[in-house]
C-alpha cells in the first residue's frame, strides 16, 4: 500500500501539479485503492473528484463515474483531458459515430475514467459492454440525488440500487456535499453499500464571508455588493422568475454583464446563459434556485441572495458555489421578515395545485430554521456548523458580518429587551409580532383599542424607534431563545424561561443595530503580493486559450494558479512548474505562452521576477480537532519546540494563515506555556488593554482600536492566550 501511495502522490504531482492533499482526500483515496465501499461527504470545493480520479489512473482498469447532468460530466471530462487523462463520457447528445469510437476505445482498455448518466449505466447495451472489460470501481457523484430527503431528488438515481446486484464484487463509492445524517443513511441503504468507510469532512468554509443585510432598497443594495466585485463572477438568487427578469433588466441597464436563468426560459437560452457564464463572457447570472447544479466555475467571487432562501440546506448549497477555488468570496443576503411569508404562500399554492394532500410541515420547519439563522446575532460560521452538527473552535471567525464588527451593538440592549419582554408578558399571550410592535410604539389601532392595550404600562415605551428596528430586535431575541414564537395559523409570541431571567437582569443580552455598515473586508490576504494588472492580463490570455479549445477557462488554470503566477512572476519553465496546479501536460501546453505574457508585462513595468509565493490566504480550512488531521498534530509539535510560522507552513505544506490559525488553536487547547516566540510581549499587553476598552467579541473593533498596527492573526493568538487566563 505504501509504495502504491507513493506512486499515487507522484502521479498527482505530475498530472495535477498538487504536492499536498486536502483533508480526507488521503482517506478517500485509501478506500478507493483498497476496494472498500465508501461514502465521502466533503463540502463543495473540498476536492472530491481527485479522490477517485487519481486512483483510477493506477488501477489499470476502468472506473465508471455516474453523474446526473451532461454538463457536469462534460466539465469533468474536459478538465481531465486538459490534464492529459484519456477520460470519456457517454451521453444522449452524442452521435452514433462518436458512440462507436468511444466503445472501441473502452474495449481496448484505453479509458481509465468513463462518465455516464444513470439511465445509460443501466441500459442493456451498456451492461453488455461493461461485462467485457475490467471495471475498477463505480463512483456515484452527487449521491444525495438518490434520497427523497435530499433537496435534489433525481428519480433516475433510484435505479442505481441495482448496481450492487449486477456487479456484486465491484466496490462502490458515493460522493456528495450534502450533510444531513438522514440523507447519509439513506444513501448507504439505497446503494446497498457494504461496511463502507464513511468520511465526513468539515462543512465550514472559512474562505466565505457571510453577510446578512436588512433589505431596504434592494437594487441599490445589490449594486453596492456588485461594486465590490467589478468584473468578477457572481450569482444572484431570487425567489421568483419575475424577480429574476426585472433584476436582470435593471442590471443590464446599469451596464452589468448579467443574464437571467430560470425554468420559464427556453432550453436554448438557459444553455446559452450557462455557457457564457462558464466562458467568462458574462459576469453575473441572475437565477432562481434552478441554476447551479450544472455549474462548475470555480472562481465565483460572490453569491448574493436578494431574499431569504427556503432552507439552511439550500443556503449552504447555494453559497457553496462561491469560492470553490478556496480563495475568498462573499456571500451576502438581503433579508426581510416578509420573505418567510412569501415562501409560505408559494408552498401553499404549490400544494393546492398538486392537490396531493401533502403536509407542509417539513417545508415550514425548514423555513423556520433559516429564518432564525438570518435574525441571529451569533457568528454565522458557528451557527451553520452547528446546524450540521459540527463545532468550531471558540473565538470570532473573522469572516462574517458579526465577527468583523460590521454590526454595532445597541448600547442599552438590556433595557430595550426588558421593555419588549414585559410587553409580551402584559398582553398575556395570544398576540403576534405586529401587535406587540403597535403597543410598544403607542399605535392607535383597532386591536389596541379593542383589547384596551393602550392602558398597559408598556404602551408607547419604544415610541422613538421605528417598526422595523423593533421587529429586528424581536427577531434577535427569538434567535437567542429569549422569546419564543408559537407557530400555528397565526404565530404568537410567548415568554421562555430565559425571558424571566432577562427581565431580572441576570443574563447578558446583545442586540445589534440594524443600520449596518457595508464596508468591504479589511484587505484580504489572498491578494497579498498579487499584481492585479498582471492577473487580469493572464485572465484574458486564459479566456482566449479556452475559447480556442472550446473549454471553460477554469479548465486551463484555476484563479488560484493565476494569482500565484501573478505573484511569483516566474522567469523560467522550471519556476512555472513549481506553481501549484501546473502538472506536466499543462506545463507543456500552456507554460511557454503564460511565461511570455508574464515577461512582456513585467518588462514593460520593470517588475522583478521569481518572487516568493504568498500564502493562498483563506484557502486553508480552519484548524479542527479532527483526529485524522495529522498535519495539525505535526504543527503542534513544531510549535511546542518553538518553530516559527514560516517553518511550520513550510514543513506542513500549508499556508501561513493556516499556521497562524493552528497556533491559536494550540495556544488555547494545548496550554502552550507562552506565546513569546510568535507575539511580542508588548503586543500582548496592547491587545489586553484594547480588550479592556472594546471587548473581545469582535475582531474588527480591536483591530481599529489598535490603529491597525497588529495583524488579525496575532490578535487571534493573543485572544486565545488571554482566554486561558
Ligand atoms: P468538489 O467536487 O468537492 O466540489 P473539486 O473536485 O471540483 O471539488 O475541487 C475543487 C478545486 O480544488 C478544484 O479546482 C481542484 O482542482 C482543486 N483541488 C483538489 N484537490 C486539490 C489539492 N490536493 N491541492 C490543491 N488543489 C486541489
Ligand atoms: Zn463569525
């Protein structure tokens, strides 16, 4: 096994140009190599494909990959072929002669990776073809499509349960990014996996910055977000087709290269939009949720929800399409309390049309979950992880509106909360949010008069605040369980045990200001050292090459690779080869072209060459207490011996920011006696004083209070150190 693994590592370096593996890739590869069934759950961008593609090349047999969409297969096959791998696909769009050629190549055992649709796989002609060749294993991509409990149920996938009957001796590997336990169990049962290795990765995506912004003037807020991403790729999700059309028109009128995508458009216009987006001829797709399954563009820099999606799973999946290359990306949502009501009416209408008497309960409970998520005042990364039963190390994440300090805490939160809670207590139950707001604002409504609520002591207590402000606070109290909402035909508010503690003033309460600043994130590390002009220059070269080969640009090189080129500016093919993501075939095919482009650009501007590569910023996953994380253990050992950040990054093959984050985790959990080797004593004292002034809930205020002189990484380590005191 060891020598086989070594060979595989060499092969990955040679073909893909990757010298390190991502979390769980090794374990997934081991299952492939040893022929043990497996279920691999890795988040979008986690690197699932490499896990089965690389082993397929050493097996000497054909690995059959089942994928739901022709476009998904095409992207994979294009990518592999550009890497020098003879992959093929069989789909319904191919001509007879193409099919004949493909069959011949398969019979000659020249095809290590064969992509097929589920229907094709189980057709009798294909079965008889498969009987004639040695099959390495079956791989089911997007395996959650087999489950009713998933959110993308694909009826054709159900038939895949027959694979084990027909090919009992061949290993079966299921891959998905969908996380819930129920779906996982269903996949194992449906496919009949035998004693599978179940590998579940971390769902947190540290490179995504989450922001939830109260929706006021939708269009101008959308343009503000777009302004942060000029010329970059993004997806804007809307609830209804009509919203898609209107928004696309408005954006086009402002000169944005945007295209619409929804089920009401013709198949051609949808395909056209998808292709233009993949080819980088269009920057922004405005879509209903139908868009995304077939899209593999890895450099999507933002996903904007113009309204709340209908479940946390959808949110996770849709935002997951951003930043698959591991570079930072923004996920912004414009939220309004009315979004839930709109969804509800859509569900009801759909159910009435289908007239199957189905229960709306599961959908409504998903809706309640996402609503609570949006209103919350707790770190977005943390809440999302917890939703999927995973935990994050303590401390601010540095990548959500709340932790970045873009929201401001309300100074007299306790008093405001007490006013709201006593109002709920005084009306004695049975009233919903709107009525409570009316009473608190001293409104003169029919209901107020009817129930004589104008005589309550809480009447008019929050007169000076707007309706929407009070509504947001109520939502925040709900998210902290300081108040509860009973769902029924009319949702009503009621007190909880915690409410009484809050009224007594014995629990801490945070409320956040709703008028949020929408500043962009502090200079993002992933652009460190990158010459942006050169990056754009290389991007256009990549676009031309892609067009001439008829493949999407990311198939040529990922943005990560281009940014490294624009940082290092190699002066030789050798230097080029050292950049991550450039294997031998790509070096041969594109190396010289990119080298010349870098030369002429650098010469014109007098730029020095062969610079050191900066870290790939946020691309490294957050350190976790995961057992399998051998790099983390190694890093901890090194730190204990006083190794520097650079040394640890070098020896583990991870980025500097990963090393810093790991250091913070070690300091906190492994009781490192001192942080003197990494942070100056004076800095520790300064941070301690700053904490005294502005608290430690959020990083940004600390950073600003320290006059931007202490990097975030160091602040995090000091906080971890102080947490132990
Ligand atoms: P998934 O299918 O899990 O969403 P992909 O297989 O598309 O993810 O991989 C996401 C990106 O990460 C791709 O650009 C891929 O080439 C890259 N990648 C995969 N494995 C590695 C690795 N070990 N090192 C660097 N990049 C990797
Ligand atoms: Zn956070």
